[in-house]
């Protein structure tokens, strides 16, 4: 695991225990609140973050955010049983329905304990923490339940898995809605864009992803420079064609 500062208030914990990609957990600290974006793969993975929370001299309120229901973003929820965990209302439903399946399919990645613990606060469109300048909003794309977070003070946009390099994973066949979400990102005019598996994204990456999605939806023939990208593209095609 690697730890990096991404702003005066925000830190990213970068995990490399899953082969093929890195996974990011974000820690945003304000005067009275700490926001933790996603909880990775279990109690052991959250120990460094809990140690930091417990070392806070001001006993700050901790708010945990699940960007979507996928296992590599939620298995550490059990480390925050006494804290508020926020997600989209669909995330809670999908996580409840798919918990055992996701455990069975990916149990080798569990770090410590991964007990089922669902978000206890949900929303439909948007929820804001005005004093801290933190806005959570529904941003369907990678999955239908995906949410994003915008820090109005630092102008940082946290997009979950809606953006990823070198290529996105499409698990929701509603491509037009995905494109609308990406176009809406541009309205925030972020200074920095970070994602669940990729750091240092730009507005050009948003535009490139929109073009990819348009090509995906029309069956446009596209060239990819690596076997990995070709493999993911074929999977994305199958999702769109089934939809």
C-alpha cells in the first residue's frame, strides 16, 4: 500500500493486492468531519485508515461513502459499524442482493474480515455537506447505482469507476445515461479528477471516454494497442449488445 497527498485536506491510500490494477481509497479531513470514500477489501485493509481516525485529537465525525456496490469498494464497511455509511439507494439494494455472490466469486481477495454491512443513509439525487463543501450526486455509468463526489473547496472530482485508464469497464447497458453523466462532470470544471483505480485524470480523459462510449453504442470499429484493452472492449460490447 502507498499513501499520497492529493491536496491539503485529501489523501489517497493506494492498494496493490488485486492483480492487474490498483485500487484507491480516499480520505478527506475537515475541521469537524472526516470523509472516507470506499472501503476496499475488508477489515485488514482499513486498519491504516482506522489508526488515523483514532489518532484524531478532536474526535471528528466520520462519514463513509460507497461509490457503488462492487466488492472491492465495500468489503471494509464492517470496520465502520458505528459510523454513518452513505450510498445511493440502489447501491444498498444491489449490495444486499449480491453480497453472497460477490463473496463466493472473489473470496480470495478478502483482507481480514468482510462481514455484510450495508449503508445506513441513502439518497436518490444529491446530498450535500455545506459546511465542508462536499457534494454527493447520482452519476449512473459504470453501474446504475454509481455516485460521484465533488469537493467544492479543492475543486476535486471523485468519480468512482466511471473513469478509468487505459479503458473503462461498462457494466450498465444504458450508454446514453453514461454519456450524460460524463458531460455533467464537465459542468463542475474540476481542477483535479480522481477515480477508484486511476489518479491524475483530466477533462480530456472525460471527452475521450465519451467518444469511446459513442463508438461502443454504434458498433464502430476501434483499434486498441494492447490485448488487455481489446479483452475489456469485447466484454463491454457484450454488455451493450445484451442490453
